[in-house]
C-alpha cells in the first residue's frame, strides 16, 4: 500500500475487503467475510478467540506461513474482531435512527 494522510492504510484495506487490526499502522488485515463468520460463530459457541487463533496459526504454520511473535495472531485478530463488531453495532444504531426518523 502507498500510505499517506489522504489515503490511510485502514481505508485502503477496507476498500480491498479486509479489515485492519488497528486504525493506524495495522500489522494484520482480516477478510470481512472471515470476521462476519467468526462473529456469527461466537453467537452460537462460547467466544474463544485464543483457541480460534491458535488453531488458525497452527493451520497456517503447516502451510509455511510463520508469525514473528508468539500469540501475535491472537492479539491482532482480537483487535480486528473487536473493532469490526463495534463498527457493525454503530452502523446498526445509525440505521435504526434513520428508520425511526422516517416513520
């Protein structure tokens, strides 16, 4: 990505269908589809980001994807999921306000 103040990394990543783990200088971007899947999964099972991230990390390690620090995927993924879920809730609230105003 070519990052500047007029085109922040987070904006560019979202335009490409992935969600950053941090609004400034993200070090991981997660597919919006994957975040939606995990959010829905955690509605039906006990939320366990650590176990999910550990499983994904092991799956990726077997396929030659390595992470520099232990537990880094869990922390970054948890941040992305948290920010994503907060954004979804805020959008839902705003849409509800608009619908209520137009009734």
